[in-house]
């Protein structure tokens, strides 16, 4: 085989490996974010996954991270602890990983029955 052909094939294989490994890193980040626990702090999430792509809340801390085929929405209802996590696929399908619900203590204090 010609040395130029071998070099071209090597470059092509290297490029393909780079593209597929970058795509796997995105999937890995998405998979990890899907497994976040309720109560995880906003700072922990930013330290692990970087700044969010979008801030959606007005008065409440609601942020999103965008991926190729979906968007993850993180809702920090009280303080900076994760209270809700869901994914909206580009198709419109919504998947809840942490349903957004106030815990009983918050509800009883809010409505005055303890």
C-alpha cells in the first residue's frame, strides 16, 4: 500500500474515534444527570456538569441543559436544593425523574397546619 493511503486511513480512523468518544461523553453526561438525587445542591450540579445552558425561572431557580435529542429541566423550588428533574425530548415526550412535589413539612408550614 502507498504510504499516503496508509496515512490517510490512520487520520480517518483517528478522527472517527474522536467523534465517537465525544458523542459518548455527551451521552455519559446526560445519563449521569438523569440519575441526580433530590436535594442535590445547585453548586454541586454546576461543579459536576458546568453552568446550565439556560435559566428559565423568573423568581424561582429553574435551569436547563440542552443535549442533541432532548433538554433536561432542573427545578430548585426552595433554596438551592434540587426538587424536580425532568427531560423533554425533541419529540415532545416528557420523562420525570424527580417529580416536583413539596414535601409534607413544607406544605404544613405553608398552609398553617402542623
